[in-house]
C-alpha cells in the first residue's frame, strides 16, 4: 500500500489519547480501565535504542504497557543500543506479521530500509522519541516526541539569563541525532561558551571519571548540562569529586533527578514526558484499527515537550516521578 493512501487511513486522536493517558486513581496512580472483551487483540511491537536499566525507557515502557492493557493489545517490548540489532528486531517482527511497530529513530539511516520493508508488508510503523526531523521522509506514519531543537534552544536561552559563562554539554551516545541536536541548539542559543563532551553512556564509572577529569582540567566550567537524568546524577558526583563549583542541569527526568531538583542539587530539568510518548505511540494503533483517526494531518509530529521542571513546580510532579510515570 502506498504511503499516501496509508496516511489517509492511519490515525490517532490526540485529545482522546491525552485524556486516557492522564487518568489517575484516588491514590495518584493510573486508573484501572476495563478492556472491551469484544475488541480483537492486536499484536504490537515496541523497539527502542535504550540500554538495559535506562530509567528513561523504563518510563516509556510503563506508558506503553498501560495503553496496551487498556486496549487489549499484546505488547512485545525489545531494546538494543546498536542500530543493526534494532533493524534485525524489526525484521523479526515483520516475519511474525505483527499489527504494528513502534520504533525510536535515533539512527535514521540505519533504519530506513527496514521501515520500507515494514511498509511493503502492510505493517504500520509509528515513530517516537527520536527522529523528529526524519520520520516523515522515512515513511513512518506518526511521530510522538519533543522538538529537540526547540528544547535545546529553550535551555540555552535560560542559561543566558543566568551568570553562566562556560557550559559543558555531555553527550552519552555519539551520532545519536536527538542528542547532537540538543547540544547544537544549546550552543546556538547560549550567549557564552559551550563545549561538547562525549562519554561512554554504557558505563557510569567511565562517565564519572571523564567528567571529573574535564572539570579538573577546566575550572572555568560553571554549568554541566547532561542529556539524560541518570547522567545528571553522575555529574553531581563528578562535580563533588573534582571540587568544582559547576551547577548541573539536565534534559529528562526520573525519580532521583526529581528528588535532586527538590533538594536544590540539580537546577532544573527539561521534560519530554516519556510516559506520554510510550502511551500515545501504542494507543495510536488501537485508534487506527478501530476508528481510522489521524493527528497532525498525517504530516506533523505530536509534541510531548519540552517543559521545564524546577523548584517552582517540582512539588506538583515529584509524586508522579516517584511512581515511575514522569
């Protein structure tokens, strides 16, 4: 089926999906919803570039599983940091004949061919989290995530309003399009000096030693910007070990980072709502199968961020972060 024809029938209603995603119980958790037993079960695969133990993708998965439970979807979740393995996983799902594939597009060039194969097999692919500048050209039908350039610009402008002069932007995965875009946008918007530091995101001891060494080498660094909440916590340890006065800010949020913001250890986080990304991506397949909706006219992404989390609003968000949904 041609891309244009499939776009006309593939859909998600954002307002309805948001209402479902934010429903909460009196205890503050997700509200239980009954599955319509007459709804045929869908087989949906979610494949991400997250590494094992990544709290960000734990939150994504929680949102995806909540949507799957509500909509009688059998969800298969897989992750691998290597794009070749991600492509192999997509191929396996095509062979299984799943009803849809939700896919992060951190390395678009390595996934373009396999997305085309899914299209040829009549299996809709929804993109989320990474690849906002590439999904439409790849033939992906929907995209849920944040605008990374907008997020990086907002952070850079915020830093320009402080007395910061030298910022270190820490990239945990070289070549990851979203991470590279974030740092580039920070540098463009920040009035001072910005330097990139590449670290091995698969090894936190390596991250800490790399950052500690850099901070000791350059005591003029007054802000460390990390691109994921776990790396912000490690950056705090590096700042302490280096005897640096640098302030830590980060993209993304988890329970530990939320506590650190509450305690004043992390200045702020730029939140893209990963729970919402996972929920909307999976819920879109139910809406496609049962109502033929579409959002953004089939051409525009559905944005889940950015938004700042800081001392002014952390009390409203901390409980959700503790539950693993923010």
